[in-house]
């Protein structure tokens, strides 16, 4: 082993992960995948204990974990509209105008939930995914419910499920969005 000088090296601290819940987020990047009719949206947490979580993750691990896809195919337009409405209601005076670049630096409320997946090494692990999109006022007021963990076999973790959950392990999304606050 080579001779190490550890005198000016800080010890590693426990890495705290984002927990399932509602978060005020800022959209950091949007990529239009026109041939497949979806937007790849990157975000970071903008407030609270985990502010800039994904920026810090990228700086330390070279991995940006905060992203989701929003399809604008004909069948998915109601969900896409709910996303755009949440962004518009979270950013006073913002109008989408079918330009994905305008979404960058806008605020939105995201509900993050857990799902199981099979890692490259074959082990079953859990990760966060964007389960719901709301206005930031709904997140701030606590007017959301985190879905139960999605299990790999397609079932839900019944122990974590609450009354009102549907067969897919989700709560119905209320598409009405209240007026939000100004972006940061």
C-alpha cells in the first residue's frame, strides 16, 4: 500500500437519503425526446433539509438522481396537462406556450415514493420515483398522500398502504391545483 497522508482528510459522515414525501422542487433541465413524445425532466429539491440534494449527489458521485419522464402522447395528455397546470400554479404568471425550455428554473411540488427494482448485481433494492406532481401550495399545506411502496412483483406493500389506495398502489390524483407562491 502506498503511504497515505490522512492529516488533512475529513472523515466520511453518514450519507442521509431523501425519504418518501412531498418536496418543493425546482426544475433544473428539460430535454424533449420528440421521436418518443416525452420530456425528460431533471429537478432538485429547493427547500428544507434536503435542499440541493441532487446537486450535492452529482458533485460527490457524478450521478444526477432527480429526474422523471412526462409523456405528451395523445393517451397521456391529461397527465401532461396536470403537470403543466401544477407548474403554472406554482409560478405566478407563468404560461407554458408549448416550449419545454420555459420549464427550466420553475418550481413544482413533487411527491416522491419508493419502488423496488432489480439492480445490475441481481439484488432487489429500493429507489425513489416521482409518484405525483402538485402545486407547491399543496405540498406546503400537506394536501397529498405518499403512495405505498411498489413491489417488484406488481403488488403493493399492504402494511404501508392506507385506505383509498387503488389496485396500482396509488391514491387518485386531484387535478385541481391551488395558486402557488413565487419561484425562488
